[in-house]
């Protein structure tokens, strides 16, 4: 077995400058652990290191490689194989998540209201190992409305009253007491009178003298009244993963869930990419785009090189906010007039550019295709000059 | 070391010159201008330099 010091020295000499820092770090940790298990000889170590360099060189692309086009094709082809099945029960206690093609479209369009927002909430050290504590945290997160704890509700149009039959079992499930519900109802502004009919077990609310339309609105408002938990979270359930409990939610509200006692804000995440961007910033959004696309591909059993997805995510996040793929994003905000005009509303773009005296530097591919020049890709990116002092040149 | 685009570009440029009757810089049995250009490039007799724009 080679010593750790020797390993590090050899890594410095062979890998430094030849591979990127990230690769080097990863190689270091992996080699250390494998060295312990497998007892590398000096020769083996050398061979591994040189293999790393060779593989790294092979994985690089040359300048001029159309990586965006290749990425588009590499994601587009598997896209044609994807099943159109929209919904999928993610195995997590019946939470369903949009996957497949609709989800991909949702991601590249940067939809601000994804059809199935869900959160994976990690818990802090106090809550994550105990089922009871985890349930407690879930109850704090789950949004509960009056309707959720009512067995039935009735609107008395003649008496201008709204009655609620509270379900004690449901209240217990959400960690609410009868008194708390009443207190919350009393605090509500539009409730003028409140009384409890003990014989029938009904809570009867009156908005005062109002017309029929207002009475109906009143009943809707009371039904949707939030009693506990966080707005936007419809359901929260716990699931054990490994030796710790997680809370999974239907609906997403990252900023508020992060502040709930018992939640570990550092490991809590949502599948709503735009929300993640607003709360945690562009780098988090970039990671989320990659993770969410990967999730769809994995679920469909499709294999796409990570780097294609990285190109896509980078292109979307380049400007500091998330740009969608399409007319309101990347394509629509291209620097070149000609490139924009070739996409849609040709005359509109040209007219506007003429009016503003816009210049086109002909830096992109589309512009150069239009004017009939070699495009700046592949061999087109290489510029050659004659070297007049080249002495080895000799005529035959 | 040339990457594949640089190599292709140089061979293309040189083959065009040869095809237009430029003097060949090396002794070779090849007839095809592209083949001649390849031989020249590999022999290191071409006075062509690749410009790297952003360096």
C-alpha cells in the first residue's frame, strides 16, 4: 500500500494542470478510500493517475464544438421516446407529481405555478429521528382550514347564519383543539355573532344583516379560513428514509416552511424552480433545473449525459434570472437583430431595429448564415495566418 | 497540438492552394491535393499559424 503522502505527491505531479480542480479533488478522496481497501502498488497508482488524465482529455470538447446543438439533440431524441403519461405517484404516500414530457415543458418554460408543487422538508436533529416529533412538525407545516376539520357545513339562508359541525377526530389529526378553532373564528372580522349549539354540536356563525350574495361569500370565506399551518401547503406527511424522517408536502411555500420550528432549512427543498430562485438565488435555481430534468429522465429510464443538462441549465441562468427557452427568454432576447428576426415576427424586429439604429456585429451563427458567410463554429472558428519567418519551409 | 477543427481547417486551406497549382513543399507520391496537404501538415513544413482570439 502506498502512503497517503506519496499518493498526494504523485497526484500533484501527474494531475496538476492536466485535469480540473474538481476532478482532482474527487480523484483524491476516491483514491484515498480505494487505496485503503485495495492496497495500491506504486505502479498501479501511476497507471490509475495516467488513466484519469487520458479519460479527462477524451471527455473534453474542442473549441468550436456546437455544444448547445448537441445538447438539444441529446435531450430531444429521448424526449420522443417519453411516454405521455402525465401523473405518477412518486411512491411517497400517494403524493402525485407531474413527470414525463409535461414536466420537461414546465421546466423549460419556467412556469411560475407548476401543476404539482411538492416539497421535501428535512427536519432538525431534535425532530428527525422520532416519529412523534416528525408528526408534530408535519402538523405545524400542513395548512388546515375550517373545511378540513368540519364534518359538515350548512348555510341557513333565512336566518342568515352559517353552521359548522366540527369533527373532533379531524381536529385531533391536525393538532387543533375545539377552543382554538372557536378562538380563531371569533377573531375573524366579518363574524358578528358566534354561538355554540350543544344539543346539535353545531357552531353557528352570523355575519349580521347582509344580503344573500354577501352571505354566500361569508360562508366561502369561513370554509377557507386558515386555522393552522402554512399557506399553500395542502397536505403534509412523514416518510422514513434511512434512519431519519422527512416531511413531504403537497403544495409549496419554501420561505415560510424554512422558518417553521423543527425544520432544517439547509436541506429543505421544493420542486418549484422559480420559487427556489426567489428564495435561494440563481445558483440554487440552476441546480434545481438540472435535478428536476434528471428526475424525469431517470423515472423514464432514459440516460442523458449530465453535461447536456448542464448546458441547458447554464443557458437558462446566464443572465442572472431564469430565462425560459423560447420567445420570452433565450430566443427572444438574443443580441442579434437578424437572429431574432429569423425566429418570428421578422418585419417587426427589423423595423424596430432600424428605428433604433441597432447594429449587428454578426457574431452568432444565424446572422452569418443569413449573410452567407462561414459560421463561427467548428472549422469556421479557426483563423489562420501565414507565418513568413517559418524557416523549415523549403521548396522541392 | 491541433484540435480536429484546426487540423481540418489547415488541411482544407492548404489543399485549396495545392489544387490551384501552388508549389508543393515536400517530396510525396500522393496525387490528391488533400492527401498532399495532410502529408505536408504532418511533416511540419506548413508556415500556417492558428490565431487564438481570446488569448
